[in-house]
């Protein structure tokens, strides 16, 4: 009798660590997301022998009230803790973030340049669609009570593949405070792109309904000081590109990007 959980999303919401060598990856999920949305990518990287750590951001993968009790400063602390775990190893570290996680990854690259060898931003959330961004701007005056105000998310996550969308874990209730913290984080990180000189990869779908392709990619490519920097445009996915139709291409693009950073194997004498 098979007693395994038929829905892997329900049992893969915690942080994960895959041991490896030569190169370390720090994977950061998005707002209201969980490490599940980075796990497939982590498995692909680990299959190539790399070390991978997927963090769980503070307040995530729990109840909506847990998220409402945190701020973007707490989320960043989770990322720094993940980085410190990987710094215990001698290999270069590539930081990879999805959506809001891409903003946290960019902040880490800017503020800890000696520890971060390269940056990959997947569907970065520098700008939301105007129909969402401007109402949130108007609600910023409600910050004192924002952790007690919740929005209902109708429908599923912004994923094209119907099967992936069906099993994808998500909170139907989002605290207003979390959305306002995303705005505050994006305001803080955008000017920091000029400080990021590490090689950078941006992967974004043209059909992203959550973080518009044109506005976000143009801003990132125009303001990153990275050399080199590269944009990969997808056509068959929506926002959560790490689990969507193009997930294998996302993994391969990241592997190709990482190929130049892998530490040389240690030559043993005798």
C-alpha cells in the first residue's frame, strides 16, 4: 500500500539543502510563496553536482497571520542567514531569486559583494501592474493597521501550466502589510542596482501578469552595473517560471550562466 502524499506541494514547503561541490546556489522564493516553487530548480542544479540551499522566508509557508507579523527586514534576515550557511564552504555563491525574492537577491548582491559571485533574477518584482501599484500607494497611510487587513486572492497562481497551477501551494488571504512591504522593499532596492557589478542573468516571461515584462526588464537592464548582464525572454509561461511550462529552460539557462563560476577541482598529490 502506498501511503505517500499524492500532492508533493503539501510536503515540500520547508527550506531544503542539497550537498555538492564546486559552486553554491542560494535560492529565494517570492512573496506569499514557499520553497516549493524553487525546489525543482534546486533539484536540477543538485543533479549537476552543485550545492543548493533553498531558504524559507520569515512568515511564509504558514498562516496568513504569520506573514502579517513580518516585514521585508525579516525576509532579508532569512536570506542573510542562508548566505551565511553557504559561506561555510569555499565555493563561489550564486544568488537566485524569484519575484520578490529577486529583490532580496539584488539587495544581497549590492550589500555583500565579496560574498556573492553572481546574481540571477527570475521575474523580478520591481514594478507591479499600475492597477495594483497605485491603489497600494494610496493605502500606504494605513500602515499602522495593515497587518490586520487582508485581501482575498481569487483564482490560482499566475502559472500557465494547469497541472502546475493546481498543485501550487498558495495563501488565498494576503495581509495588506505584506503588499506594502513589497512596495517599500522595491523602493529601497531599485537605486541599489547601480551598485551591483557582479555578472547578472534576468529571466522573465513576456506573458507575466504579476510583474509586467517590459517595465521590469527594461528597468533592470538599464540600471544594473553588472558586466556582463543578459536578459532571457520566455514566451510559454506566466509569472512563476520556476514551476511553469518553461521550467526546464530556466534551469538550463541558469546552468549555462553558472558554468564559468564553478571552482576548479582540488588536485590531490600522492
